[in-house]
C-alpha cells in the first residue's frame, strides 16, 4: 500500500470533494418536511493538502447548514401564514433572521376567537387612526383619512366591511390641548432579541399630574385594554430603554374624541414585560419561530 501511495504522489490527481445534509423539519406547513442538500467540487490536477481539503469540506458543510436553516425558517413562516393570516414578521437587523412582531406575540392566542374578516376591519381602523396621528406629528395637520394616500387599502377594508366602522374617529389635537406632549417624533421599528415592533411615537409629557416629564413611548389605541396594552408597550419600552409608557385613547366614544390616557410607570412595565416573555415562549412553542 505504501508503494501505491508513493506512486500517487507523482500522478495528476482528480479530487472530488462532497458534502451533503438532510433532515426533518416538523414545524413547517407539511408534517415531516425533508429537505436535502448536496455540494460537490471536482478539482483536476489537485495539489491541495489534506488540511486544505478538510477546510474546503467544512466550507461546503456550512453552506448546506445555512440552506437547511433557511428552509426551516421559510417552512415555519409558511405554516404561520396558513394558520393565522394576521401574524406579522420583521427581519432582525443583527441576527438576520425572521422574528414575529410584538403584537403578534401578544395576540396569537386571543385573536383566534375572532373571525379573520372582522379582525381585518378592526386592524384597518386602528391603522387609519395611527396614520392620522403620524401625519399630524410630521406635518402639523389633522386631516381626513381619505387625504392620506398610503392608507387607501385600509379605508377600503373599513368602508366595505360588514361592521360599518368609521374611518374618521377621535381628535388628537384636542387631546394635546389637555395633555401637551413635547418633542414628538414618529416611531420607528425597535428590536428585542427575538421579536420586534413599531411604537406609534416618542415624546415627553409636559405638565401632566399623572406622568413624569421624561422620554416616553406613546401608543394610540381605539379601545384601550390595560393588560393587552401594557404587555405591548412594555416590550417597546424594553427595546428602547425607556421607563415610561402611555396609551392615548383616540375614538368617538366620548364627545371630545379622546379619553384619559393610561400611564405605565417603571414598576408596572417590568411586570407586564414578564408576561410578554411568557407569551413569547408560548408563541415559540406553538409556531417554532
């Protein structure tokens, strides 16, 4: 054998380097989905050392592993979309993986008791109010919903829906007359380790008896729910490193078009965030995401 190996050293050698990976994905749309991947490199007159060949094989193994993980993510997302159309996702800028939205984590086991058609109408009405508030913060004008072009799909869903919801509700400028807010800025996406979301706006309450004059996460709600809203705003505050959250009720349930704000201090936010963490773990167990 040694003589044969010695002869090989003087010959022109063709090396075939292969790496393959297969497995079972049980969290996808189809039970026991089995993707498989195989990479092959053929090198004529190979002069690579065994160490270099091993490194090349490791590279192929890593490529196949990334492909499998991407297939697993796509299968999981497809399953979620098939089961619950209202779950939203973000691409995490650091980990580069798909994560669920804060509201999806909060509501996945609640919204299942509401039919999808009704849920879409309520969600669109909320989106309209949020868009009007954002427009006011950015442009200084409280306008009719039909003057904001980007929410036309939501306007159509609400106006044609069987619930007959209103598209123009509430009075945000009126709220600010009673509860002034300084340094308002429209919210941008915030990221926790394994979820994400977009608060409505950031600002500082000015002269409120109920709140401190510190940077605060604000969220506008059509119908406030202290626990649900607390879970959501606690996650946003955690991501922003902010210790005060306030829910602003904007609706037509009162003649003035708004209701008393709900203030969450540091202690209450910490408590609601613990609830959020439990719901996030339950979401992961249910959907594999």
